[in-house]
C-alpha cells in the first residue's frame, strides 16, 4: 500500500489515495515535536473511519428508505457499511482514487464513479500545504444523461481532550430519531446545550447532529495542548455536523457539508443544500485548515 507525504517547514500531511483518498494523518511540526491536528491513523489501515479525514461525495451522511425518487424515477441505493442500515456518505470514501499530479506540497487526485445510478461522475480532490495552512478542494462533474442531485462535504476526525472547545456560529440544530435521521429543527438560544456560536466544550453524551445557519468559519481549540485550528470554507458553507459518541471518546468530528441529512426526501431538496447537475455541470467546495499556537 502506497501513501503519499506532503511536508513543509510547519506541517506534514500523509494521504492514502487507495483508501478513499483519505488523509492518514495531519500534523504540526513544532520545536517540541510532532503535534496531531487530526486523529492520526495507521498507514496500513484500510477503514477510512479509522483515519484522519475523507471526502463526502456524492452526498453526505444518511439517506433513508433504501433510496430516493428524482424527477419521477426511483433510484435504489445499496447499504455500504456493515453496521449501518442506511446508505451513508456516498461512495467516494470507499473507492481508490488515482494520482493526477504531486509535488512536495501538493497532491491532485481524481475518481471516476458510475456504479450507483443516478450518480455518474468525475471527481477531483486536491491537498495543498501553504505555510501553516492545509487547503482541501473537492469538485464533482456529473456525466450521466439524466440530471442528478449532488452534495459535498469533508469528514475530518479530530483528537478529543477534556478541554476541547468548538466555536462555530449556527442558527439552529436538527434533532434526530433513533436512525440518526432529522426529526425536528430547533432554533438555538444562548442557553442551548449545543450552541457552539460563542465557543463551547463538547457535550458529555452522544452528539450526531446537523447545524444550520453557519457562516463557513469555525475554530477548534485544545488549550492544554497549546494549539488551535481555524476552518474556513469557500464558497461559504451553511451547514456543519458534529459527531462524538460520549465524553470518554478520544475523537470527535466536525464536518462541513453542503446539505441537510436526508435532504433527498425533503419536500424541497434543492432548498436543503442539494445541487441538481445536468450532464457536464459541476459543483465544488474548498476548506482551509489553518494551524496556530496559543
């Protein structure tokens, strides 16, 4: 198995193109040693959910009912994760990506996927180290004859410590049912347990919820470790998802995503963040992870 390492004076990034184009680890190179900015994985690991980050394409999170209808045609979707009853996160994270180009600081990958109608697409994924910043760009071009709804996102896994703090503006949050599907939207108030707008530590119990009204900027702080990450999306993304099973977990996820969970079954999917692409049309996103010491 071949991993690719990008490195400059401040940062090191290890990517495995064969395992979903995933980041294996993302580290700061400090005078005191290597500091993990995402949860580090093993170079021999074949499960992207045990690595540091992977792309979400052509949708994010779960789709209910074993498929969805689009423009009058029903499209069944296959279950793609052993312990998950619903299709989840699209297929890009489970496929081998091809290397287009690489240098000391940049890596360009591509993926051709056409095994899951109506999704027939060409995707591009790039990683670039610029000083203390990692820039990740993800794009998809639809190649099918019939229009299809697309969504994009990133699924990073971060170290969770007792003092981890998230700052990310939001107007509301989706409560979920037992299948982790959206049930009811609530407006956040200053007293809300999950209001990260002004900075907040992670909750003690499970959180696996999507937040709306984001402005595409967030900060993750680890005060005891003396580091923080600033996240910025271009164009501005209006939704993020936070996941962590409980306070004993050594990880959490902060996922910038384009659409609401299970938007495919909403009354108006295109108002919930999905983008309909005709043949040869494309959509894209970029996320910057900027490292700082505190």
